[in-house]
């Protein structure tokens, strides 16, 4: 009987706190404040970067998969997951290889199909060469058009010059860069 009364009082206090606004959504939903990394990877370099970010931040990882290629030039592919519930997250990391100066079509499709609702977004790109500011601005614009607020832009080079030729960097070097980026992203989160 005593346990039932105590439980009843706890429920009453909790309900009162919620009704009076003394209990925030973060208190009710401990997932709030988490980070999610949404990415596409064809060769494994971007996946490797994102796996490091997932461990180091920490963050949930969602890999985009193309389920239907685009039928016409200029059309975006269909990706899974098509829509992602981003409400539980404080920060969204969008990670993409760069093909011909653009975020890959799969990532563009994700941004096209998901409203980011003024969420903080960090953009992470993998490319053979560092992206000039004009290309970075184009990538950031895709995020802002989806409703996100770009909080950071980070790049990982997957090639380096040796004897005048582009040579693939080692996974260890790529992962070292990803660890440094994770530190910067943790700063965005106040960690």
C-alpha cells in the first residue's frame, strides 16, 4: 500500500512539473542533444571518416543507400532512408564525397527530401583536393536551402601529391584527420 501511494505521489509531481513547464523536453527525452552523422560512401573513405566521428563525438550513424538511380540528367536518385526523424538530435553532420565539385547526388537527395528545421549542421567532405571557397559555398547553400544552419565545414583529403602525382592516402592518415574533425565538432557541442 505504501509503495502505491509513493508511486502515485511521484506521478502527481511529474505531471505537475510537466503542466507548469518546469520540466523541459530534454528532461523528458534524454536523446535530445545527440548528434547524427548522415553520409554516403562509395569507396569507403567517407564511411571510414564517419565511423571515427561516430566513436569520437559520439554520434549515431546513418548511411544513405541508393535504391533507384536517377532516370534523367539533373534528376536525383531515390535513397534509403528517404526521410529521417531528426527531432532527437541537436547536431546533424552531413558527410559526402565530392564529385566534380558537388556533393554526391545521394546526399543532395537526402537534403532535398528532409527539412532541417533550423538545426545546426556540420558539413564534412572527402575529396582528392581541398575544396575552394566557391565550392564550399555551394555545398553550404544546399544545407541552408534544406533549412539547416551551417555551423562548420570540414574537409578530408583522400589523396596527396607524391612526385607530382596524386597518390591515395592511407586509412590511418584519413582517420587521423577524422579524429581532429571530431574534436572540432565536439567544440560546437560545447563538449
